[in-house]
């Protein structure tokens, strides 16, 4: 069993910054890709950023140059540094991880989400 817990969300003014964290815990053997998704009211969930175990990153065009994804493999944690935030970034942000458990079963895991609200 694997659990992902997000933290760091909140309310900020436009132009401000937030740093999201997502820690994976449980019977983990290894973690391949990790990523951040977001979903605004009435809209589909979208990929914000992802990072492989080797450190290769990918970003949505809407956040490129403003957000940075990183990971700490020793802590099984992924981060999302969000700078120059815009009201359009307002959404619930979800952490995702592709986890191989200690019994060698690969599982796609999701956190419960953390709210990010950016005011004008």
C-alpha cells in the first residue's frame, strides 16, 4: 500500500510564489515518474509538470518558465516551485507517482489534492 500526501497549497496574490510538496510513503521499492496535475472547476484535469527517475522534466506550455519540478529520491518526494503565479493557475493540484511496491507490483498512485488560489 502506497500513500501520497500533498502540502504547500494556499492563497497568494498574483505574482507571488508557492512551493508544493508531495511525499510518498508505504511499501515502496522504487518510483519511476512523478508529476503534478491540476483541475479547475468545470475543467478537465491537466498535466502541469512531470519528472522521470533520471531527472528529465516536462512542462505544460502555460507554466513553462514559471514552474519548476524537482524530486528528492532519498525522501520519495516531488516538489513544484511555482513563481509568477497568475489567477489562471487557480486549481486543485494533485500529485501522481508510478510506484513499484516491494512485492514488485507497479501502481499508479494519486494524492488527495491541495488547493491553490491566486487572487488578482
